[in-house]
C-alpha cells in the first residue's frame, strides 16, 4: 500500500468484566453491552483495517511494551471479579504494525519492546473490550502498555510513534483507549442493582469530561488530565495518561465530532463508550499551552 | 481438639522475577548466566534455616494479587498452569503446579470475617496465580512439597492511605494467627514484598549484567537501611509507626500491606530478626529477613 494510513476516528472504551459476563444483572451494564453492539455494527460498515489499544489495565515498568504475539489464546479470570466467570479468548494481532510502532518509539528516544510470548497475560480491560467489539477477530489488533512512571511528554511521544506507524502502514487504524473515567470501585460487595458512581464528585467530573468530549474537545480533555487525575482517579500510577496518548495519535486539537454512545456506573467507576471523529470545525479555539515534543529526551527524575 | 497450631517463622520474602530467572529452575523457560547472587544466596541461607524447622504450610501475602474489595484467598485445591510476568515476560515464564491448603485458607477467611473484615474465597479453577506468590514460594521452597495459602493484597493504601490499609492488615494478621492456632498446623508466613521500590525504566541487553545493578537512589537506600536496622534491633513496633512515611518516601512495595500483616501475625516481635541478605533488583531494594518465633 502506498497511500498514507490514517485514523478515521478514535474510541474510549471501558473494560470491566460485568459488561461482558453479566450485563443482564444491571440495566446500566446492559446499556453498555448494547452500546458495544451498536458501535460494532456501525464499524462493520466502514473501511477499517485494524485497532490499536492503549490499555490503562496493562502497566509496564521497563519503558513501553507492545503486544506482538500473532494469536494470543488463553482463558482469562479477573483478579477481583473471578466469581463472574472465565473468559476464553483467541485474538489476532497485527505483528507487523506492532514492530513498526516499536521501531518508531525507539527512533523517538523511548525505551520500548515488543512482547511475543505464549500465555502472556492480556489484561482484563483489553480482553473485555475486544470480546465485545471484535468477537470474530474481524480486525487485527495491537495492544500497547501504559508505563507507570511515564508522564505527559513521554506519553505524547509514544502516541506519535503509533501515529507514525499508522501512517506508514497505509491502513485505516482505529486508536482506542481502554479506561474508565473515574476509577474508584466500591470497596465492599454490592448487589448489582445498587450500582452507582462512587461519589458525587466523581460523577460531576465524569460529566464534565463527557460534556467536553461530546463537543469534540479532545485536546481540552487531554490538558485536563492532571487535574482529573487528582480529582477523580485513585492514584495508582504517575498520572492519568490515556487522553494524552489518544490526542497524540488523532491530533492535538479540538477539531472533532464527539459522540457519547453510553455512560454508566460499573461497580462504582465511570464507564463510557465514546467516539471522536476528526471534523473540519474546531469545537472551540482554545490556547493549547503545553508543548508538543517530537522526541523523548530521557527521564528527568522528577519522581523519586 | 487438636494441638494448638503455631506460626513457626515469618519471612520477608521479596519476589523479583529476576531471582527465579537467575536460578534457572526447570519450571522457568528463559535461561540466565548468573545474577543477583547476594539475594539468591540470602534465599539459600533462608532455605537452610527453614530446613531445620518442622512446618506444614506456607502462608503467603502477595502485592501482585491486588483486590479492592477486601481480602481474597485461594480456594481451589490445585493449580497448574503457566505464569508469565506482564512486566518482565522476558525473564519469567514459569510452569507451576501447586497445592493449596484450602481448609486453612477457609479458616483464616472465616476468622477474618468474624472480626469484621471484608473477605472472599477465590473458587475459579481457571484463575492464574500471580507471580509474586509463585516467586516467593519458589525461592523459599523450590521443591513445592508443602501446600500454600494464597492471600491477596488490598488497594486501600491508594484508595485511602497507608494508615487505613495498615489498620486492616493488623487485624488480618491477628485473624491469620488465630486461625493457624485453631487449625493445629505449623505455618511459615511469607510477606512477598520489596522494600524501596523505584525501578529503572530501562533494561540492558543482558538483564543479568550486574555492572548495571544498583539502588535507584540514595534516599531509598537510607530508608531501607533504617528499616533493616529496626528489624535487627527487634523494634518492629517502630517500623509500623513509620510505615506510612517509609512507603511514601521510598515508594516502597509495603503499600500492599504484606509486611504490616506479617508483623501483626508475629505479634509485633521484639526479638531480633535474622537478615539473610539485602540487594537491589533493577533499582529496587530487597531484603530476605526471617523472624524465628521463640519456642
Ligand atoms: Fe513486585
């Protein structure tokens, strides 16, 4: 293929197992399940050659890891929700695209590697999202990790590696972030019908993010990431990174048509299914005040 | 009524996959030339020490089986599968075949529940055992001739703070001790965590190239030495009192609560611990430490 590859749109997808394993137990979970089906049937009418998933459920320490095993196959069980059942999976990975992302990441100064091992534990978030969106392996996928120590510059550069790989592939590839919005789970067992967003504060922050994204303001959400991390995320990693990566792949601006397919609580966290499609008109022409690095120049040891 | 059971020893038994990798056991797929000998020899000394002990079961609390809703316990008699470390898959792809003492797990679960803790038995036979549990158990008992009890770690240090988690872990430790006493069994407890825990984010071509290995920073080293000094002096109550600061400023893996649980189960020992060794692994600080319960 000689033409330049591109991302026709990007997606935000949740990854908790309730949506896949027991959607019938809660009307909100069922709505998410149905929204996945609707999204999938819409995508099947479009020209899409593959998916790249950035998973907040796959932490890495040694730089960035890129799944390249051609056909990962396993029976997955979630660490927390093991009683909901097992999830057998068999995925199709675009190993060539994984290699290209890796080469592009290295050329940009990142420490990165492909991982290609039988039995590698693909995370719950990716397993759930792929089983729902891509159950027949219609589209080959690549999964990339989320480095626990990485901050904005490193994540933006890692996104550019994916963007460069997409362009050089000549294909139409959909970048996807697997993430909840607010991520605070209930810390006691609830009955499914009792599910709700953990706190009003989380709910309000989620709604603010949804308001921005429905207006196509991806870059504004990207730049709110640090504050969102402080306000509505349990701080398990250095920062809330998925929107940095997505904006970097799709383009760091507010020129999008945003569509909220669904937003519901799943075990206390905010689960949203959202598409962002590049459009001609900026939602709002704000000043983008953070810099736009091309190369990663090394860790600056700001975190002890 | 059976004889009263007992915790015969408690061990800080960290789980860097590098140690199993460098040991080259048949269960692990990758091969190493050498590496991290100070810690591997520390585990050798631990094994030698435990070989003189009569015990029935290893009870392990692992930071890498992380649950947010209370504490979970392995509740299936046998597990046999492949564990691939998601962070270091190049070093750890281990074929395990292990037995669980489900009745003791259930007793600890029930005792903890009685004391008001949130608990759950894990009964899914497809569940994959976390690499923290496997590595601490392998390094302590590579023959796997004893059953284990596997206990998850709770995320309360991140959800709330270390004080909240530690309060829960002190209660879980007491419940663990009480259940072991009631069981009539002799148990060795393993807290599967590193001390300071800031990793390097790069790895060399040859992972076991020891010319690259050192602690991430001096701050962490000082903290590790402070904690180890208190262990040597039998001042574990002081360790618990500074656990929050240590965990935060040394980004310590004590944030899973394993060490707090262990010290509580051991009745917050005032006798000196045996330091079998200390070393860094990809920048993190690790000590193999044994508390031998007085007769
Ligand atoms: Fe660890």
